[in-house]
């Protein structure tokens, strides 16, 4: 575990004891009280040792990571790749789910605002009869693409007992930033519950 002063959070590195095994690491953002998953491009980049290099100036403070391949690395928010491997990023929002097993929720509009200077972002909409089914879908009901600033409303409808939105970069290594996303949801009664 290590504190990251720049990112204002705690890294929890779960590196296997044997070299070459894939690993999932976690980051706790104290500003939003939320957990995030981190994965490195190669299993050889998984941390074996971490150290906070605490220089005198604020910009000199950096979290150093010693990896299986013998290199020492650090996090760089301006990096476009992970030592030559494109960085793919995404986040799931949801689930939004019906309050009753015999009803459904309907998403009928969303409007996305990306930060100025953001690259394009995609938004995939996943629906299912359960939260697990919606989350594990391999293909989305539809996909919308948003650009920097305020976007036009997306009015394609989605209906199910559970709905997830997955936002991510349109191309690996493209940096994107979400300001807000407004969604209009409504719950449908029993008479709509068997219509797919």
C-alpha cells in the first residue's frame, strides 16, 4: 500500500508472488470515497516494491514503483501510453434498476458534458433482467459518441430491469474527462414488464 499525494488516494497493489501472473490492483480516491481498478500493460510491470520519493518541492513528490522487470517507474498523468502500450480507460455508471421484479426502468434521454479539451468518449448502454446480466453483456444495446463541451441529447431509449452506462475513451491513449451526465429515467409498471 502507498499514499499518492498527487492523486489524493491510496494504492493497494496485489502482486502475486510468482513472476508473470496477471494482477488487479486497486486505488481508493479519498476525494470521492470510491474504489478504482488498476491494471498494468504487462505482468512484469506489477509492483514488487513502492516508495514515495518526497522531495522538497511539491512537484518533486512522486510514488516510485519497482517492478519484476527491474525498472523503477512512476505515475504520470500526462502519459499517453504505459511504456509503449496504449492505455484504455472506462468507467461503469449504475446500475439503475427497477424497485420491483415485475417492473422495468426506461432510459429515454441523456445529455453528456465533457471537459473542454477532452478527447471524444463513447457511452455504451447495457440492459438486462438482472444487474449481473446487464453488467456481463458482451455487446451493448447501443453506443453514443460524445465530444468536448455540452453535447446534444441522446434520445434512443433503453428498457430493462437493470441498466448500466459504460463511458470510455474512443481510442486507446486518448485522454477524456467527464464533467456531467444527465439521464432521464422512469419506472414502468407491470403491464410493460414482459415486453422486450
